[in-house]
């Protein structure tokens, strides 16, 4: 029986957060600190012929101007991934070629932010404009080449063909797709589009740096990946790793948007050159335009299936708009297949083809869901279409055909991240329970009947209910590593040092709970220090739904070694064999004592004091690392009831139910919070989030107000239920929960819309304008908007 | 130049330029609990009370504040003496990244002062100017509702 896991303990930083005590990057200020502003390209595609920065340099208070004139153009990728990164090396910090409106021209460091901003206006740049490429469907083979003989290259042996504007290509072929399609009783072929989106973390991107008293560079930044920041800053700013310390303070949300190394090299260069502290914090507009986005996608599904609904052949062809640079281009693409196609694992003939293409538009990157969100929109509707055509109930269909415990999918091996994937069996799933519970809580069968005639009615308001089943992964198998260090203190408390990065997800708390469980010691006695490259051991960072599963496993191993050492000392003190001892409530006690025996016990404090000061003196301490041989998928079922106003095109959500299998929820409240946040983000992405560009490639909706965000008033009733399974390879049975639930809204709402109206939505977002055009049966316009 | 401001009950001399917003002056003066999320009055992270009324401090010129009382989230409760709202936020998982939390707490506090027994709709409406990307708002509304119940049980008005 677990005591500290599967328990909703309060976040270790909770009260400090809600009382405003905690420091975020922008809260750090240092004496003599310089303020940096960045000049961004006003043109989507241009060559800089000349930068005249003399006017800026002549201004009082301007200290440094960085541009290609004084910063070496070193190719790298801004993607904070394991090394060597699977993203192409196609970016320089300050280049001569501007590839999108928002690209970096130069940076000014000045005594105040006001002076830095004014100085930007004094910089004269002569651009030679080139014809931009703004339509991703026209990118491959376009006469406009976004990376034209610029030396960009892949760091690992993967396909990269900049001459044809191809940033990444991923393919997998299982069975005989063409033959199977031809011989299927039914066929379908549909194409879907999802748009750009911004992560909209409340905290804008920022970085601050200074030299410590021994001349080493210290960077605090809004990063999900401090160790990757250290490595990449070293390469780009040409500063030895040994001279760099990266700290992640509190961070105001990430969602993948801070898995990029964008600002850190700039502050690093300013501080390294001027020897002065420096700060750069992006405005909200800069976050929208110049950081990273969700990739725009086109997905085409071709399927061949039989009268009973069994699918013989399925082909997913994905086209990804990588934008101006290929950050995460390859891996998001691979995940568009690897996180969807294994769900219905009994399809014998599967094909995945995908390309990521360059355009002169903002840059895609990691975004919660990571390709899965993009492809579940079509995948979930295609399954609904097949069920409709073959008179299957979709809930029963998923129960019958989805991957089960003990089963595998050839996709796991076929689609890896820049290399072959890892074959694995699913060893935990409660998807069928999720489906049953979700159906019950949403009133699925009643509502399906109740709204059965909506589509044929001529009522203005029509209701429908739809659903989708989902999976994701937990960590990147055989690539990513996490580690932990622990030591014991005099009073029986412990320091837990982890490289893992708490973005607000609560991972500091979750990891403390795992250590608590092993050591049967309250969470208050686990003092967590995280994300400091000088003081915590390596962790790949917060991405790929991995911290609980992967870093948590490292913590568990580490705590188990600490426990072993404690029991050895306890055995010595109690004069009993180690095998007869156990830790219980902060003491080492004899297991199974006799009925009338006084239980021999020694407190953890006494044990530590003994080992520090008295006998066989040694620090009780341990370190452990973990790499996962697999990536067990979490599962979920999402159900949504909608009301469509056929006069205005507004889709109103009446009820949203999500049932989620994340293995053991280490902290159920935090796990629910992950699901609720992801669901609401998914809903707003489905309903209205989008990037609107001018014909010149300028982002038009670059503020919260113009972009649109749901507020507390806008959310429908949302029910989240965790349906635990037990994943043997995870710490105390845990899998992941952070990403999966952003994938459900697109297909579930689209399926509910179909139930209500009989029409299909092939394009997100489902704005009233688009919905009306669908209801009126207007012909599709071609992308991009 | 410097000017006197009354923040969380204490008079403070703060550096101020005539074109600076209250947000800038507060943050430069060390009140970093007031967060800057958009500087356009759209996210609510910089919400403070001015004479008890919630305002986005990025939309107020500092020099216009004069002697009006300014209350930040730390004026509502502190780490060592948290307000019930702050306790329920932390206990019920209404805080994820915490960046919106100071503004959310200020907005909720302002609501409970006017309306100690709000419905869920009234709570949501009071938080309408505060954006959050982490929580989906569910646990925030839950926490405010719980705080209202607990305050009612204590028979106490929210205090400053």
C-alpha cells in the first residue's frame, strides 16, 4: 500500500508561488545590468547588404551591438534535444539572410531597455528582398529555395534536401499497402489541415546572465532544457562548457515552447564580451513571431476497409510546414505517425510518409502533443467515418481493435527519432475501462440516440456527441537519460538533486514523492533542488512526456541505494541482519517483530548522525541514472457533446469528459491538472487558435487579444477521471500524462459536429466562418489562408 | 526621479519616470510578485488593487497613482501568513507554473470582498481578465469556491 505516491500532496513550491515569493527569470536584477533588444527582420526573405550601426553605437548608453559583423556565423539547431540533435543544423544566431518576418537581424545592449529600443531605430539596414515562399504546399521543388547553398546540414545521417526545401523526411512501410487498398471492400481518402499556434505560456521567453566572482558565466533562463542550453551556448557563443552554469529558476509554463535555445546565446555573448550582467526578455509580440510555434500540417489518410469495419490498409501522408528553420522538423514528423498508428495495431498494411518543408514563415518547434495532435485530427475522424459506414459503434470499435497489453505494433520499431525506433510490447493499458467509463459519464449511448436525427433536422440549434481514443508515449526510449543524486542530513532529511525541469507541472513534487515512497519518509523531508548545471546531475530536460516516467525512475533507483545504505548502518546499530530490517515512518525497524517483542528501532536522524560523526564514518549518498528501453503509451478517451448554431456557425461545447490512463498517477491532483489544462488548450486550438498572415508574411494576430485565448468564462463543464493501470517499467507503475490530452478536442469535436449536422470538418480551427461554409456545402479553399 | 507610493500598507520611495507604468515602477522597486505577461492589459498577470479596485498595473501610469493605496498579492498574504485563498490555491492544485497566480489571487480576493458567496459563474466572471494556459481554469475556480466556503465558516471577511 503506497503512502506517498498516488497521493495528492501539495506542491513543494505551491505556497511560494501563490504568494509571489518565487523568482522567475525576469525577476533577477544585477548591479550594472545591461538590457538587450533584438532587431527582427521586417521582410520574409531578404539578404542584408549592409548594416550601419554607427548611429546606435554613437548613442549614450549603448554598449554593444551584435550582428554578423562581429559574431561568427555558426550553424546549429535551436532545438534543445539529445546530442547529436536530429534537427538539421540550419540556423545561425545573426545571419546575413533573413528567412521570415521576425528573424534576428542584430541585438543592442544598453544601459536601459528604453535606450536599447531607441537604438534599434537608429540602425540602418539595407536589404535586398527576395521572393518569399509563403505556401507550404508549394514548397517542395519551388524555385524559391529557403536554404540556398547556406551549408546547412543534418548532424545525424538523415534525409535533408534544402535544394528542394525539404527539411525532413520520414517513411515507414509495413505489409503491402497498395495491394491491400485495391482489394479492400471500401476505401476512403481524405485530407485535413491544422494551423500554426502559439504556446501562450504566460511568462514570455527571457534570459539573464552575469559573470560570477571567478569569471564563470551564469545564465538563468526560461528553459525546459538547461543542460542542452549549456551545450548549445558553448557551441554558438564559443565559450567552454566548463565556464558556463545554467540555472532554471521558476518558469512560467513551457508546453514545448521553451525547449528551444534562442535567447541564451545572445545574453551569453553580451556578458562574455562586456563582463557585465545582461538581460533579454521578449515582448509578447516577439514570443508570437520570433520564438517557436506548432507546425502547420496537412495530413492525408487513405484507408481500405471491410464491411465489418476491419481496416486492411491505412496510409498517413503528412506534410509539415517547418517554417524558416527545421527545429524539431524531423521528430515532430516521426511522432505524427508513431503516436497515432499503433493505436489500432491490427491493421496489417500500414504506410507512413511525411515531409517537413521550409517556408519563409515563423518557425515550428516542439509543442505539447508533438505531431500527435496534428495527426489525431484526421485519424480520429477517419475511424469515425469507417465506423459510420460499417455501422459500428465507435466506442465498441476502439475496444475491439485498439492495442492491448502484451501486444505490439510494427510502428514502434519502424518510426524512431532520427533512427530506427524501439520494438516494444504494451504492458499496461486501461483504455477499455477508460472507454466504458467515459461512455457512461458522458451519457454516450443515450446522447447518440437522442441526437440521432439532428443531422437530418432543420432546427437552427443541433446537438451531437463525438469521441476519440488517444495514445502518446512516455520518454524517448534508448535515447534520453535522466539522473538523480541524494544525500542524507543529520535530522533524517534528504537533499534530492535532479537535473529534471519543473515547468509548473509539479515535477519537483512528484519526484520528491517517489523518493518519499522508497524511504517511507514525509515529502517535507525531501529537499528538492532542480535544474542547475553546476549542482544537479544531468537530465535531458522536460519534454516527450518523460519527467515522471524517466526522471522518476532515476530518483527511485537513487533512493533505493540510499535505503540500502541506511539499512546497513541500521543493522550495525541494532545488531540485526540487514535482511530483517525495514524503513517505516522515518525509522529503521525490525520487520515482522514477535508478538510481545519490543520492536527494535532506530531513527533516521540517529542513523545519519552515526554515519557522519561516530562509526564507520561516511556520507550516506547515492546517484543513479536511467535510460528507458521502452516508451509505454498512456491512453485516453475523450467525449464531447456540442450544440451547433447553424445560423451563426458557432459550435458550443456542452460537456467534455476525458478518461485517462497514465498508469499510477503519482499525484492525482497534479495529473488531473495536466489533463484539464491540455484539454482547454486543445479546445481553443480546435475552435479558433490560428496564425493569420498578411500577403507579405507578417503575422497579424500577434497579441493575446487578437490571437484569442479562452478564459474561465468560456470553458464548458469538464470532467477528468484517471483510470489507473500499472506500468511495470515505470516508477511505482507510472506512465506519462502531460501531452496526451491535448490531442482529443480536434477529432472529438469534429465527430460531434458530424453527429449534429452530418457534415465533416476537414480544417481547423472551426471558426464560425468556416463552419458556415461547411454547412452551406461550399467548396474548400486551398491552403494557406 | 523618486516618488512616494503606498504599497501593501507601507510608504515607499520608488524610482519613477513620467512615462513609466505602475507595473514597471513596482517591478523596478522590487515588487517582483507583480508579473509581466503581455504589457497590453490582456493577461491579468500584473493585476494589483488600487484603493481596493483591481487594475492591470501595465495600463496605469505610475505618476497618476498619487496617494492611492496599492495592494499586491503579498499584501493579501505571505508565505508565512498566507491568506485562505492562497492556501486553497496551493492545496487544490490551482497553481501550476504560478505565473498567473498572483493576478488570479488578487482578482479572486477582490471578488470575495464584494461577494463573499459567489456562484461558480460569478467566480469565472471575476477571473475573466486573467489568462492561464496551464490549468484550464477548473482547479482555479474550484479553489476560489472552496476559499469562499472556508471564509464563510470562519465568519470572517477577507482582510487586508
